[in-house]
C-alpha cells in the first residue's frame, strides 16, 4: 500500500542487507530463487521496462558482473532509475538477525523504519500454511527448532525493538498490523504525515490498490516470486474482510506444536505490543 503512494516507489523484497556487497547477496548464505527474485525483477523492470524471462537473465548477468558493488551503490542505482520517489523496501527476513538490521542502519542511518507487528499465533499459522505449499521448504524446515514459527516471531521482533530503541525520536514508528488494516482511513494518513507525504483523498485511494504495482503478480521463469506468494496470487485489498478481522488469543495450544503453548518470553513480548 505504501509503495503505491504517488510519492513512493514500492520495491519487491530485495533481501539486500544479508551481505555487504552484491555478490554476497547473489551467492551468500541466503541463496535460493525466492531470495533473489525480488532484486532480479526490479532490475529487469527498471532496465528493460519488462519482466520477461529474457529480461531476468540479463538482470542476473548485470548483477553478477557487478558483484563487488557495495549494496549502497546498488540502492543508489535503483534510486537513480526511479527518480525522486521514496523507495519503500519490505524484506521481513532483514529482522532475523542483528547483523542485517545493523547493515541496514549503517547504509541508511536516516531511514524511516515502519515496524508492523502481527499476533504471534496468526503469524505462526500463516507461516505453517506457506511452508505447506512448497514441499521442499516444508521438508527443510520441519522439526528444526531454530525455524519454529514462534521462535522466528520472537527473535525477529526482539531484533527490531533492540536495533531501533536508541534511534532519534520519530525515526521509527511501530503499529499493530491488525489495527492498521482494520482502520485504514485512520492509519494511512497518519503514516503519510510521519513520512512528510501528501495525504489527500487521491493519494490515500492510490494506496488502497497494491494490485497496481508491477510486482503484484507472479514473475517470469527465473524470478517467479519476490513477494509473499499469497499476495502474488491475490493482491487486491479486501477492505470489508480486513475490517472484520479479529485478533486471536495468546492462550491455547499451538497448531504447529500440538499440546504446547507460547513460552512466557513470547507472551511477554506480545503483551508489550498490545496483544492478549
């Protein structure tokens, strides 16, 4: 939504903060199609004006030929192609460790950071559902403690809180995602004001149509993803359904760990965000 604001440019998930240079991003620890798809789709579209298999191949070649480029230089290149619009980048995996978040702030010390939270139960259930749609991903993650949905939720939010705690007042905004989606007319103008963006009716209406993004549908062979697969399948905002969304409860057993409940540490952090 924010990326569809007339003064912004919504990027796919670039996953650029996993490494110091472009080569590390392309070939590093987080390798795999779903990791680099967003970057390849962005380069293909901005360089060639299209997202075809051939354009993605050219984008990959362009990136590999510039493997020594620092990631800030890559962002500067993208900014030059986009023009004066504000780049909006959302890669949830950036919060998986403090190194990635530290790299983000090192390269963009004045960046505005919007920290959206989501209830740990609905987050976990969504992650389990996503994994079940990809057999290889399901096999790779099943039974691995470090990849347990509860742990991922807790670690990522702890990293986000810790790395933004000492930022100047106003640089980071934290909002419950459920509240934002349930009251778009209230929160979107508030976010625009925080970023110094116009908040007139036309701008807000543009934000209500994330499906208009060039990255809102599955990509070509070689870069099919780049965003959440569920979003790519249905990017249209269902305002009525979102307004009816109810937050789950912290109490009760977990779908992905029958017979078990959230740990005290997870419950404490969730309550800090306003969940019950």
